[in-house]
C-alpha cells in the first residue's frame, strides 16, 4: 500500500517505522529540513510510563486566576482576539474536574505503558542511542499536604509494584545526592522507579536513519497544501512542490493538523500550548542529577541528557507564536541553578520554545477518520515522546485492518 505520512516529528517517524516494517511503501513529508525539528526538538525529555498525567486538572482554573498577569506563571493565558483560542480554552476548562481527570489519567497511563514496551523493543532491535537514563523520576513537593495527596492518589495505579516510594528529604538525598542543597526547601518526594528520560530529538533522527534504510522516502522542506479526496476516499496530497498519489494518508502534524483537516471538513480541537526549555552544558558532573526531576510547585521537569541538563516547563496559550521570551525562559534557568548550583555556566544556555498540540481532554487523536484512507495520529500535547511508539504501532495496526492491541476508544477522532 502507498502511504503518505504528514510530519516527521517523533510521532510521524515512529509511524513510518512500523508501516515500513509491515511492508508498505511509505513517504514522509516534512516542512523542516530534517526530522524532529518542531515539538520533538528540545522538550523536557520525560518518558513517563507511570507519571503521565492530563494537564486538565481540577486545580488549573484557580492557578490561572491566581497568576493571571504573572509572566513567570506556570500557566499563562494571553488575551488575544482569537475566537478559536477562547473556544478551545472553554472546552479545556470543562475537563478540569476530577471525573474527567481520572478518566484521562487512566487512558494516559495505559497508552504510556503500551508505548514504553515498544520503545524498548525498537531501541534494542535498532540499537538506538538517545542519552536515556532509567533510574526513575523524582517528584518534589513543597508541603506535606500536597505530598500526602499525591502519594494517596498514586496508590490507585493498577500494579502495586508501580507505586512510588514516599521519601523525606534526607532519604531523597541518599537516592539523589544532586538535591543536597534542597533539604530544607521541600517536604519530601515521590520516587517512581523504572521511569526514563531521554532525548526525543536524538531518538527521532536516529530512527529516521533506520527508516530510510527500510526504503522510506523523506521529502524535507516541503509543505502540504491539500489532502486530495476522490469519491469520498483519499487519493493523495498536493504540496508546494508536487502532487503525490496514495492509498492512505496519516496526519501527524501536531498543532498544524487543525487547519489542514478543516479544509476537508474534519474538525479536530487541537490548539498549540506553548512551552519553553533551556539546555545547559554540564560543567560540574557532581551537581548533575541521575534521575529525572519534576518540581511540582513550579511545574518544571529536568533531565540529564548526556553532557547536558535540560529544564522545561510552562504552558502559554498564545496561538502559533514561537517567540522565545526571556521573561519565560529566565525563571526556568534560575530554577535550574537554584536546584543544582554551579552545574553549568548560564552564559552557555540554549533557549527554545515549542508548540504542544493539545486537545481539550489532553489525550491524542488516534484512528481512522470518517474519510476512507485518512488516518489521524496527532494531538499528543506534552506527552508525544512518551506516547509516540505506541501510537505508531496502533496506527499501523489500524491501517492493516487489525484491531489495536489496547482499547483506544477514548482516543478516537469522533469523540469530539
């Protein structure tokens, strides 16, 4: 089968891998000059098998109001005359209740666990290196109350062996000496063993090389203008360079999926939620963490990626604006130095901003659309790195006419 995949981020590239392994003739179209240059490029690095959570949490509305005009707030809503932004925000807030959050977290964890299995299979089979660390993820809590609440909620994980260890700060520092300067700053931590961190960009580019060897064609520096429909079925795509024929098309364009699909009458409520990261070369190895660190009060995540430390966070609703604002990245850099002292020279910092393709319920859109031959694998929000391999396997199975190996009914395109 001739299949065109739109987008060469971590989701599109893993989809290409599985479809090529299944024997299909695959072409990937990407507007950037190489794979992984959009949301996959400099994200937080967490592969959250056990800690993947929807952003639509009951606490978000109060947090938004409390920090409405603070430039360094974890959640920032920029007032713009954009009807689509206001509609999306209203739908997102409607999911900020305990019932929706619990349902979303259940599906999120199911997909994350499934995806982690395939990440390990691909990495082993293809010999991929992506600066991964598997010691686990530590969540830092400021107050005993918030720690107790999180510990209680974590007991709902289906497998008891997945339940985190609850540690006071003395115990935490024995596990993670890099946090020795924080003994009086936090009430305690949750340690999720078996979690992983890694460089999504390195993984994507390495996998793209393997995919290339499988015969997949990449068309870089090209943008899709139209998805072509003939008698209710997909017939191919038209780009700014050419027209290509296909038996199936998979849309993995992240935030840019919405407008392209709207042209053919398919509405998907995906809106960009801007995030920032800083990357710092590590000068003092003793100051570098061996675990992923999630600082809960500030909503930032930190990962050691080889000889670099990556700190990422914030959610900014501001449309398709990739501008790197120092008022947003400076606090992230300051948090990194606060936590790990002289880990690196701030003069060498690399700043980045990316657009997370977020749905109102914070779950991806995966499956066959109402148009024959058109498949969606998009809207992965802040968890694309975690969910990518599972999502790619699921789409490949659906294209092949098989049932997905896990229940994906909460992810189907027609749920909205």
